[in-house]
C-alpha cells in the first residue's frame, strides 16, 4: 500500500515520512501546539518552508537557498524512488 501523503501548499503532496522529518524541526521552533495532522488539515507546509525546515533552519529568518531547496528535492526524490521500489517488490 502506498505511503500516506502530506499536502504542500500549491497543491503538491509529499510522503508523510518526509513531512515527519520536517516536523521535528518545526516542533523545536514552535512547539507541538499543532500536530502534523493539524498542519495537514490547514494545507501543510509551504514549499520554501519545507526546504528550510529540512535544512534545520528557521523559516522567516533564514532565506531558502538553492542548496536548501536542492537538499529537499533530493530527499523527496529518494523517498519517492524507495517507495516505488518497495511497491514493486510486493
């Protein structure tokens, strides 16, 4: 069964497990007042917010660099490929 998806503002979705990684940094910065499920219900992370969180930085304070965005894209691609390979093995 495919992994649960997490919404990204602008209509994209990512593997839930990648959102969990970003959420660890989100919790460090903002606490756990909103669960990951609640964030998903309100539309998820923004694209640059996700990239900055995955880089371990603070959205709004640290600008999203090409390096941060590249890292986020690599993580997403790696997870998507891994998920596809796992599905093929079933």
